[in-house]
């Protein structure tokens, strides 16, 4: 494995203590003769490090993920399903990084096209109500076949990675990140029979909004759409490369973040 030469750091400036953490990471990199980029403009580093919460990593993925640049997440947030490494383990993680003792997980990306615009999401695209707080009516098609009409506050279309994000909060299933599928999760549906559905990732999903609505990608980028607009979502031609140091697997992360088994430890 080639030696790291250039690393770009993206970080959440609002996090308490972020200055000290960034300084510590930078010092480690410089001592190992690595060029450090702290500017937010898009560069072409060997890898990127996202310091903050999952939102910071999602923003980083949007900025440079399409270039197949691996990204490592350091968690200064709360849940942190994507940002694997807590601050106290930075030295351990950097040691593994320089030794090449890490793996890269390929995570699926969803491509969304509507109103002449294209966006990508590592977690999800959400079609929801506008600020008037009215429910939306959405006709949903899978590979051209009509599936159902969703009358709800909105509809979440998520990857397996995104199953532990907004979809989970709305009653969607937890999926292992390497499961190749797409989850459709209604948000507060009017009908009690409406439930999340999982489909294979080789399908194209078309959602026709029957009233004005909004499309939000990874909780960060918004597109307002008019009634009758079609939103097309499919798996992107590229994937997101997430660096995993391997100290914790997905099952341990789930147990820790969701508090499973705390009252029934073996």
C-alpha cells in the first residue's frame, strides 16, 4: 500500500473542542510527512477525514465522495453510526491508518433526478410536505409498475446505510450496510396499513407528487417541487468508500448506540 501523501480534513466548526482535536490530528499527520488540507474547497487528497457527527461525514461524502476518495469519520456527535472513531481513539486509528491496517467498505449511493436537477444521497432522499404542514399525496411506481399511493407527511427512500437514520425514527427496519436494497418508509401515514417496504437495489423508483412538496437529500439539500412533478430514484453508478479501522463491527455499534442488552448483560 502506498504511503499517504495528502489528507484533507473536513470538520464541524461549531463542535465544542474542535480546535484542539483538529490540531492534534494535524500534528500527527505532519509528523508523518503528510500534507494537510484544511480548506473546504474541493481537492484531491489520498483520503479525507471527517470530524464531527454523521452530518459532517454526509457533507464530506457529497463534496468528494464521487471521486472515490476514501473517508474516515471521527465522532464528536451523538449517535455516530458512520463516524466510527471516538476522540479518545484518534491515536489508535491514525496508527492503523499509517500501517495500512484498515478496510474500505463500499456503501451504496442513491441518485435522484427531478425538475431537471440531480442529487446524490448516502443515507436518504425524502419527499415531504412544504412549510404549510399539509400532508402530501404521492403515487409510487417500481420499474414502471404502480405500487401504491402514500398519503402521509412524506416518504423516505433510503439505502441500507440510511436504515439507521431518519427511516429508523419513522419505524423502518435496521439493515446491515452491505445488504443491496432500497427502503421505502412512510412518514406518519394516514392509513395504519401503510408500512415500510424493502425492494432490491436494481429497481428504479418513480414518485409522482400530487401536490407541492419538497425533496431533501441527506437532510442537507432541498429542492421545492410543484404538483405533478416526478422524482426518479435509483442506485448510483458509483459507491461511497468508507474507511473502517475495525475496532468495532456493525453489531457492536448497533448495540452501543441503541442501548441494546444493557439490562441483560452476560
